[in-house]
C-alpha cells in the first residue's frame, strides 16, 4: 500500500500511463504519421514499452546514455535529438557499430563539417538531421536560411532529413494557439524538406514534435514522424494548456505531513524541491500551481491546496494565494500526493517509480535512471 | 584533463573546497562554538571529511539516507534536521540501536506525542530538538509560543534542546542585514532555551545555522553549535549576498558548445536544466545570473556571459540582459564551465564530482548520492 512507503516517493499510475500512451498512439496512427516517443521524460523501460503498445519501436533520446540503455534493451531505431558535440562522436560511433539505427542532429556548418570529417575517417555513415528553428527559442536553422542547403551540401549522403521542436507550444494561451504552432512546425519542416530536395537531397525524414502539437495538430501531411515525451505522464503545465485534465496526470509525489504553522494555516511536509524539483512551469500560466497541486492518497485533487513554497526537504502546503488550509484534516503522519508542474523535472529527482493501478496498492517498482 | 571528459559533467575544485571548509571551521573555532556541517549540499564522503579537517565529526543531515550513509562511514554524531514523519521512526530507531548518536527534530505537540510514544514502546531514548521559527518562512515554534513548553513537557527527558534555521538570511540585501538575521537566530534560540530551562529541562543543545549567518554572525554566545551546508562549495546566490567571491565557488558544470544562433548572438551548449538544475535563486538578487555564470575551462569568469535560458539538455548562453556573445570565441566543441546559482540543487542533478585542484587536470572522481 502507498501508506506503507517511505516518503517522499515517486508514484506512477500505470492505468493512466497506458491511457495516455494509447490515446496519442491511436490519434497519430489514424492520421497516418509515425510516433517516435521521447524517452527523456520517463527514462524507464516499462513506460517506453507501454508507449509502443507493449513492444519496441522508434524512440527519441536526449542523451547518449538513454540511447545506450534502450539499445541494450532491444530498441534499435534511435534519434539523438540534441545537437551532437564532438566529444560525443565516439559514443555515437560505438552505437552505430553495435547495430543501432542511430540518427543525430546538428544545426550549423561547423558541426556538420566536424561530424562529416569524423564519419569519413571512421568509415561510418550515421545520418544527421538538420534541426530547424520554428519558434525562435533555442537551436536550429530557419527554414529559409541559406545555411540550410550549405549544411545539406556538407552532409551529402549522410543528410537524414530535418527535425524541429516548437517549444512555443508550451506557452500557448489556448488550444487554438497550439493548433497554430502545430501548423508552424509542420510548415517549417515541409518548407525545409522541400528546399533540401530541390537541392538534390533525398532528406527522407521530416520530424516534428512536442506533446501539445502532437495532441492538437490538425494535419501531419508531408511529415514522416511526430516526437512527444511528456504525454506519457502529463503534468500541470499540460493541464494548464488544456492538453490534458488534471485527473489524467499519471505521476505524483507521495509526501507525509511533518508539522503545521497553525497561525498561517500551513501544512509542512517532507516533500520539498528535492522531491518535486525546482520547476515552476505554471508560474506564468493562468493558474499558478506553486510547486504542485495537492491530492489525497487516492489521487483526488483537494480543491485549491497547492505547495506554496519548497525548501530542499520541506514543502509548505496552503490554499492557492496563501490562504490557510484546514489543518485538522492533515494531522502529522497523514500522506498526500502532489501532482508535478513538469513531469520531466520531477521524475529526474527520483531513482524509481512506485507503480499503482488506480488504487493505493503498489503493484511494482520500476527503475528509472539519470545522468549522461 | 577536463577537455577529455564527456559533457555535461560536475566539476569540483578541491583546493577551493578546502579553503572554504578551513575558513568557516577556523572562524567558528575562534569564536568558541562547534560546527556541525550540513551534508545535504555535498552528499560526498570526501567533502564532508574535508569539512572536518580530514576526519569525522558531528554532522547535520536532511534525509535518513544521508544519516545511514555517513554513519556507515564512521560519522557517529548525527542530527536529522527535518521534522521527522512517523513513517521514519523505525529507520531512526535502527540507527540508534546500531550505535548512532542520533538526534531528531520536531515542532509540534502531535509530532512530539507520536515520537515519545514510539520511543517508549521501543525503549529507546532518542533525543528530539524542538525546531524554533526565527524567520516566519517554514517550520518551527515561535520562541515565545506557549506550545514550546508543552512540547518540552511531552518530550521530558528526551528533550535534546532547540534548533533553528533562519532562511531569511538568504534574501538579505547587505551583510549588515545578514548580521541582523544572525542576531535574530541567536536570540530566538537563547530565549527558547531559557524558557525550557526555566521549566526544568536541561535542553543541552542550542543550535543555529545557515551559511550566511555562520559566516557573518558577530557572536554565538549561548549557543552550542552552528550548522551550515553550502559554504563548502559556495554558489552564485552566496556571491550575490556578499558571502563569498565568485572565484571562491568550488562547483561548476562543464559544458560543450553544440551550436549557435548567429543573428541573436547565442551560444547553444549541452548543459541544460538537467545539468544545472531549475534553480533560479539569483532571479531576485541585484544581479540576475540566469541559470549560471559562464567561465572558461580554466574556471575564469568570462565577463557578463550567463546561461540566459535552459531546456532539458540545452543551455543558451548570451551576455546578461540577452546581449549577443562574441560567437567566434566559442566554436562548436569548445568547453566552458558554468557556476551554479545553488550548489545544493545543481549537485543533486549529478552522480559524481570530477575533482580538480586549481588546474584542468582531473585528480579524482568522488561519488555523490541522491534519494531518500
């Protein structure tokens, strides 16, 4: 039972994970585009298998450690979706030589030259996708930039295609706005692909992705695949965007009440930012959930109770806006579950998931890993 | 050499750690008060030994896992400084039975009754300190609260004394203000001790602590010990407070340049929030350091270059305020070192320290741990 666990602990409701996975897989299947789930959220074999309906399949990784782990567990088709640094070339080569269908990402002439030179010296043809910038937020070449075809020319037969991630979808104010970003993502990739093909490249891969655009995109025509990560768990940022309901969030942090501040109506718990993460992703949304929304041990949200502040190993719970909680309902030792702002960040604070299936019975422990 | 490492990686300059440790140890020795370093920052055997000048000694822990680890490595005198939840009583008892001089902390009648009942049933006399609230921020009983002596009466012979942590010292605007908080901490504890002693308790321990107040407190008269954690490494929050210089910060994150946004003057690296943490502790200080201050691979700060944004595995470097960096100085593959806002949070994102001694030669790898 959850009430027998030490706290804090990371809880995963596998029923919700399965429903979230099935929903997006079915949606994209019906729209005729492949799903390449991003494993950076879960970093768990069991969850990623669930994302593929029980087996293996193409995956996206954010670190070569993820690539190595999942490859060693039967996942062959792997996109390393962070611009590759030269000091990672050797590990990428080792994966390729071991039989991994690895692709990498880069977004500039310098990186393309360095990578091409390495691959030529090693006689390895690892495909590289060019990252396209469709949101002005991070990495990537603009769809119209002259540099795009320069990079294509350097990569030559190793040009795998193009990919983008529209992080702006995370700061949308409505689902209509998300649809707009999905259109921007798609058009940026279709345009870039077109330019590279016009320049004589096959550029077979046309890859987009973020959970909001994957969930709301109205067409994926011209694209070969969609990447998404956080949809397997969802979180309060996704709920604030209208991408999911709070009762679809599969991850929570189990905490114990350790004390009170009676005059302020505060409940003090043993889940601080070490357990919840420092992520304040809902701070700029319409509803600020503090460091997380508080549920009872069965996983039902308790009105407007949120974690209003967090120290390393202390959480402070009160009603949204700092209003006092009803302390008599939360004696010392009582357990609550806190829904995370950002599942990727909260997950990273833990080494394992305690798995339930809609009840408080612990059905399994699933390992997860961190590091590079 | 640092340049041979995979990135991102957590770097520790052991010379700086030693100087930081020696400074506070010497200061408190000369002021006649014991130091009980808080191991939650480093979670490393080598660092905590350094805090004690090479051996063992009293320590403060934030988790029972820290207590168990350090006890198994010869540290006998341990204060678990987070209010204890009933589901942790059994682990505390196991430590006590194994010979650990363990003290715990609590701050309310409910917790005191539960703990006293457990100890009586188990025939164990584990001392409990009452947490005193000297900053209105978190847990604790006010020095003047009637509840203080009620808790003392419940604990009886198990009352170990009082402790406080003045988190407000972290939001001081000047070192004078820090001195003021040190006075508040001391007076709160001296007053609380006095009340408990007047009520007939020995209440031997009078414990205060935070790095700023430990570094600037003008007297520790009436106190038995000072707790501090982050001083072993220091960080940008401490530098912003005037508690240390940036060149005294012992921790940094090694990152590789993976690309650029030429029009914006951005350098993209492979150290995002997964490597740096989501902590934005300098956001409200006079100088906002973004997600960290950028140094060259030798550890020298590069003017006003900071990490202006961070995704999971991407960092964006530009000059403070978003001004463009000089990209030609940062080709793809170049390495930089990023000083952290908050060493406790950044450390927690990593499994080990790569140790240097003022140069770029890697002298050792020191394990660190996370979890509960």
